C-alpha cells in the first residue's frame, strides 16, 4: 500500500481507512504516517519528499532512499487495492482480538491479591469487545443513512442542476441519446455491443468526441484501429458535421481526395479537442488499461470518460483449465472496478456473433449471457443495430423482379442513414430503441441530419 500511494497519491482515497497503527512493522507505520500527513497538507508524497519529512537519522536507520524506492516494486492496482486494504485491516484486527483474549484470560485467572469478581472481568471485557466490534464492523450508525437526509440531499442536487444548467451525467454529445438515458454516470460500466459491421466503433468514437467537445477529459483505447485510422475517421466526421467538406474516410486512406477538398480539411485539426488522448496498443490486459488510464489522468488532470474498443481482443488471462466465460467475467469485473477507481464512466465495446437463423436480427440480453458476467457487471447495455446492413445484401434482380427491386430501393434508401441504439439495460433509466442518423462513410452519428452545421456548401 505504501508503494501504491507513493506511485499515485490519488490512490489514498481508496485506503484512507488505513491508519499507522494498523501496520505491524513500526518502520512501515511511521512511513505511512508521513505519507498521510503530507497528502493531508496538500503536498506531493513521493520518495524525496517523504525522505525529507522523515529526517536523515530515520532514513539512515532504514537504509536510505533506496529503501523507499523498493516499496514501488510492490504497488498494487484496481481491485487489488481494496483487497490489500482489507487484508491489512483483517490482520490488524486478528492481532487485537488475540490481545483481547489474552487480557481476558489473565484477568479471569486473577492475581496475587486473591478473589476476582467475574462481573468486573466481564464488564471490562465487554468494553474491549465493543471497541473491537466498532473497529471490525463499524460504529452501529456509520453504515446507515436516514431517509429524510437522503431525500433532502437528492432534491438539493437536482435543484442545483436545474438552476445552473449543469448536467447530472456525462453527456455523449448525441442529444437524442442523452435525452433518453440522462447521460452517463460516474462509476458506470457501459457495454456497447453488436455484431460486426453494425457501427459499434462509429457510435463509441462519436460519444468519446461528443464528450470531448463538451470539455470532458477522455481516454480512448483503440485496440483494433491504429491512431492514423482513427484520426482519418475523426477528420472526415468533423468536416461533414461542420459542412467544411464531404469526404469519405476511405478516400483519405486511399489518397484519392481532390486537393481543393484537402485544403478545406486543413482547418479541422485546430478545431478538435486536446482533452482526448488515444492509445492504440493492441491486446492489453485489464491491468494495462488501469495503469494507462492513470497515466492519461496525470496528463489531463483527471478523466471523465474511458472508452475501450473492444473486449474480445483484450489480452484475457486464463488460469489452467479455466472456462473462457469465467475469465471474461473477471475482466468485466476489473473494468467495473476501474470505473469506480477512476470515478468516471467506462464504455466497453463487445462483439456479438452473427445472429444466424433468426428472422429478427436485433440482439437481446440473452446474446450476452454466454460472455461471462457482462450483463451482470454492466450498469448500461446498448445494442447497435443497422437494418440496412441486411437489406443492402438482399437486392433482387431488377430484370426478373422489377417490383421487388423498386421495393428494395425504397427500403434501402429509408434505412441507409439510420442506426438503432437499443438501450437494453439502464439502471435508474428507461430502456428501448433510440433511432439515430449515421453516415458510415464519414464515421458520423447525430440525432438527425438537421444537426449538420450549415456553414457553407462543400459537396
């Protein structure tokens, strides 16, 4: 725990319950006391600062600053922080119980003075036991909140949001979706799932940049696409949304864009938010994501949203003989812990297999249940579905079936720019479909086409 907090002082919020007396080794207790005091004063608690705080004599006794550096080799992350805090507290409480039991035994045996009143021994023991119970279980009133106080706090929070215009959740930047779900909440694990080619990455990228344009700090883990590919999609989308130019990102990739349009695109980079950082390393573990999220938080001064594309290509550690669904469940549990640890929503994309043999291709929560505990861990589940994907592949022959071909053309035109985000799970919110406008060629998702800025015609 000392190494964890020396590495990242923000981790102290996860282990404030640890006091110096909870440590068995006196050296550790004194260092922990120094770290707590420095952080409480608003100072940085790193190796050199702690060494100065402790003084030369103490540092000589423990072996110098190299000893403090050794603590960093034992830092823990994510769920391990809570487990380590619990282990230290449990071990301390067991030691105290042993002491209390020894005290009772000696008191009951009496002393050289002769008779010992058992009621006095029991009274003293009960006092010690009550103190231990409060330490282990918590003071009786500490785990409870009174309903009037809770209701009063909630109403005050809502009133403040209404009067100041502040958002209670993290806005996705897609107005129609925000109005339906009420924004993303801190600590939420949000699953965005769908079969391949449905537009999951497109939806997730638009949410990430929608939040970024509203000033939110975003870390985007793009394990499938390179940074260059993601940048092309972003330039294409923003040029389309702002009516600067209508350029398919695939034309950028193929370098087939007319120079006149390319010149107009030169204005886009300066309009993009600097509070979004992208990591495109592939096959990352949940631990990698945690470490790099902390790094991003240091760069940006905190994080408001983390987006991970996507779950199935993460490096999922499996123990010998372990079922794959169980291993995936451990990853989603770790990502849920990441959301709580970082105090922000975490969006994770999840790939679904093709829904063959079903007339209705829309996915349901049942399609997630073979993928570990995704559904149980998630606070929100969005399914991305494009009907046009299937319609476009069922074109009748116009020569042999002209009526059917006309019907197909109408259906194809009707669904070409439509994507359905079905909110299948939403704690404290509505569930149901949200129809959005999409331009796959420009990787752009909006509530509807009217949101495209009418700056100037740039077809």
